[in-house]
C-alpha cells in the first residue's frame, strides 16, 4: 500500500500549482460562456488547493521536478518544487486565507459589475503565490515573483475607473519593478559564482563547501552585494524603506484584496524568500546588519505614521508595514547571531513565526474592516463611525481578538509569543534594535487602541454608523474562522502541524518580558485615555499624518532627476545629435547640390565651361602633381 500513497503525494504539488492556473485561464478567457459559474469555479479551485495543502502537511520532504526546461550538466532551468516544513507551513497559510477571502468576496463583491474578472484575477494570484512557495530554485521563484506583481496590479486596479485606483496600481507595479531589478542582479551574481546552479539545495551546498564558500572568504564585497541584491526583491515586495510608499496606496483595491495580498500572502512573500535564502545573508555580516536596520527603521517609521491615519484600512496598512519591518529585522538579527556564534540556525525562524501568527489576525482585521465599511455604506473614516459594538457584535468580538493579538497581550495571544521571539533575538544580537522593537510595540498598542476606541466605543457619529447592521453570514463566517485560527495558534498542539514556523525558544530574559509588557500597558493606556469620548483627534502631528512627506520628496526627485534631466538630454539631442550630426551634413549636401544644379540647366555655355575646367584640371594634375608624387 505504501508505493501508491507515495505516487499520489508526488503528484500533489503539480496539481496544487496547475489547478489555479487552469482556473484563471478558463475564467479570463471563457467568462462570457461561464458567467456565474466562474465564481463557483474559482472558489472550488481555492477549496481543493486548501485540501491539498492539508494533505501535504503530513508528506515527507521531497524535491520533485514539475516541468524541466533546460538541463546541460549542472546548468538547469525548470520548475522544480521544494517540499519541506517551511513550504508546507507557508502553503497552509496561503491556501487557508485564500479560501476564506474567496468566501468573504462572495458577499463583499455581490453587486460589483466586474465580479467575474475579480475572481479570475484572484485565481491568477493564487497560482502565482503557489509558485513562489513551491519554488525549488531562484529562477522559478523570480518567474512567479513577477506574476505576483502582475496579479496584484490587476487586483489593486480592479476599480480602474477610479483615478486613485488606476494611479495606485501603477505605483505598486513600478515600485516593485525597482526592487525586482535588484533581485535579478542578485540572482545573476549567485548564478555566476555557483557555476550556474541556483537551486536552493545547490546554493546551500555551495556555501557549505563549494565555490560560494571560497567566494565568501576571498570576495566579501561581492557576497555583500549579492545578498543585498536578493534583499532588494524583498524591499519591493514586502514594502520596506525606501520602497514602502506603494502599500498604503494599494488600499484603493477592494478590501478582500487588502486582506489576501497586503496582509497575509504577497507582502509576506519577501520575508518567506529571505528566510529561504537565509544562508546567503548569513554569509555576509555587513548585509545582515543593513537588513536588520532597514527592517527596524521601517517598523518604527510605519508605526509613527499609523498614529495619525483616519482611514481604517490605511491604519491597518501602516500596521502591516510595521510588522513586516519586524519580520525583516528578525531575519537580519538572526543572521548576525548565527555569523557571530558560528553555528547553524534551528529549523524554526522567528520571522516565519511572526509571519504565521500575523497572517491570521491581520487578515481577520482587514476582513473585519471590510465588514465595517460594508455596514457603514462604504465609509472608511473612523471619525465617522463609533458605537459599532452594539450594532455589529460578531465583528466587534473578532476585531477585539485580532487587536489583542496585534498588540501582543501577554500569554493568551499568539502575537505575544511571536513578538517575544523577535525581541529576544534583538536583545542578544543588537540592543539598539531591541529598544526600537520595544518602541514599535508601544506605538502598536497606542494606534490600535485608538482605532478600536474610535470605531467601536462611544456613540455613533453619523447616520451610517447609527444604522449599521451586522454583515451577512457569508462575510461573518470567515471572520469567525480566522478568529478561531488566531486563538488556536497560541496552543502548542496546533502549532506542531507547522513546526518550521515555530523557533526554538531562546533563553528567557526578564528584561525582554518586562519591556514588552510595559510597552503594551503604556501604549494602550495612553490611547484609551486620550481618545475615549472624543469626536475629533486631539493630536495633530502633520509630519506623521503626511507620511514623513515621502511622496512629496519622491515627486521632487522625479521632477528634478527625471523631468529636468529629460529636458536637458532632449535639448542636447536636438542641438548636437539632430542638429550637427544629422541635419548639418544633409544641409551641406543640399547647398552643394543647389549650387551644382545651376551648371546642369541645359545651357551650352555652362557645359563648355565645365569641359574647359576639366581639361585644365587634368593638365595641372599631369604636369605638376604626378611628378611630385614620383619623387
């Protein structure tokens, strides 16, 4: 009985990858024939993918080749999967949240004219994200990396008739291409250094005792640049400073898109990739330090921005930025710790642990905000809400669970343990970054308490809030399931299914625990006392409200470096290339031709003159020039 079971398991990755692709292709090409069946097909595909991911949780580690392209000696390019604890855990997150978002979208997008197109784009995204998680080499990961960028462009710009949505999807696409260009350079550097082998197993072997090991010892700058090139891909996809500006604007897309792409899966792909390539970062302590500091500064900066946002989705967007910064900081900190102690990291990773816990409660918060927006007649300003606790009790309870997990309420929430694992590594590896993490935790408690108090407590501030009712059951059910997953992820028995996500417990430090709990108490207390019963914001910090003016700074940079440079280059091109190189020779030829045209007008005198001039020229050459050449 064993061989058939192994054969069945071996075919699951191929089915998991190709099913959403075929679904997306069927919907996007045959939606006129399928009509309403397109939605059912998309949801069925997501459900089957979730079941397959559950079946893979018990599968043994393997590296099946899904589709070979080129294979010449060690040089191989193809679609080969890597089934291990990390990919199994990430696939569970992607498919479970993907299925719940599909179900939530049934209610949220019920009246939308482009509903079929929306579900087709969702299936395309599921295909792209599945490819990233299964990828066994960097070439395959890069292909699906770009497909994720395409599908997110389609989903963010779903309401393309809105100018803000059209601008947001272009901004996201172009910003990500900057990071992807660096990612491609990093891949090519590793490709060259490891003799054409960019599979994860081949790269890991190369760093252990192959050509990359020698390169690490002799060409430290090369390895630093390669690691930072790989990191650039995560800077774009996971919206780290300075390419963080696209994520808040991406909230112009439908709320289910925000929950799926910009909370749990796509933006987490950068962190997943960094953990997958952690051996590259560990080979360069300088790159690890830069990565840790960029993550820490992004976490702190985004948390400060979130304190002054009034759009409920933008508060959660900046919160996502901040938590992604936490994860990236953990990647850099653990790499520093490993390189200093000269030992290999354990199977679990604090960044993946926080990614795992964050995915469930942040997706729940985004879907909860979607239920609130839906109930308040598409109002997103938290100052136009209030008193929703009485009108939306289920949403209130689930939102409270998500808020508590995000704030890191001690011992009873999964977010507390994953945050502690990152702070513990920070305490051991870099104290300044540890205190930045503590400050970020305090700000997180502050802005989440602020949003919760303004939205759910007090009295309704507008008629839409006063007449709000609980969302339909099809939208409430995913909230309840995600709330259950958020609670269950606190228990060790549940977490055994996702062992790669859970790091080995570091040595307990009383300072870490005390600082973390103090940050929670201070942040939530100040938020509650400051915003309880208020109808307008008592704080007015324009620097935070205007996002540190990054968009304005980038607009000036583009105007000066792109527009002005283009104007100068255009002037030089018109003057030198077009004027001197192209037009001047043509002008001279035209003038000579015009002058010579006089001599070919059909007059006998002109022809006689030319004949005489020619005879005199020949005589001059024969008598004077040729004798001189002979000498």
